[in-house]
């Protein structure tokens, strides 16, 4: 058993769960409840108080995902020399989706005027972030199947 890989994968998954889980909570629980029960002034004060606390988790999750993703790639993919023509294009889409998630999350956490348009449509962008998170999970499962099918050729057929 590779302990570094085990810890790295656990941190990677935990970071993704925290980040995407927080987005799901905000989109489907916090935003609708605050909009339905608070005045605009109180809603804005709550939004800033939540942002001030949540931003630390968002940036820590992004950093941990980048670090552990690199470790996982170095341990799992580079030495195994994946032969499937599917692996690298799917991995590329996963990475692009992850960078899109990082961008959206950062834009939603910012206070600068450059991303005011994104923040004004917070529910829409949280929905996009959540959908991209789901796509990343799906692609990760496919990549795992492709990678492990080289080790156990009967695990996947016709890939």
C-alpha cells in the first residue's frame, strides 16, 4: 500500500467534497432562505459575513486540489504509461473543468468590481459550478476505469 497516495487521494476527495458541498448548500439552501426571509440590507450583510468565512475554505480547497492532484498524477499516471487513447483527452477535459470551477469559485468570493456581474447572478454561477463538479466526478470515474483496465484488462471491454 502506498501511504502517500492514500493520504493524497483522501485529501483530494475531502477538498472536493467540502468545496462542491458548500456550493450545493449555498445554491439550494442558503440563497433561497436568505432571499425569502431577509431584507436586502440584511441579506447583503449575511452574504459578506459568509463570504469572509467561506473564502478561506475555497482557496484552501483549490490549493489542496492542485497539490494533491499533481501528486496523484505523478504516482498513478506517469509511471504506468497509460496506453489507452482515451485517457489523456478525458484528463484534459477534467483539468479544464476544474480550472473553470476554480475561476467561478474565485469570482464568487472576490469583492472587486471586475466580477460584480458574476456575483450579481450568484445562483446561476453556483449552478454552473455544481454541474462542472458533477462532470469532474464522472470523468474521474471514467479515468479510473481506463487506468485500472490496463492493470486488469477484463475490468473494461470495448474502451
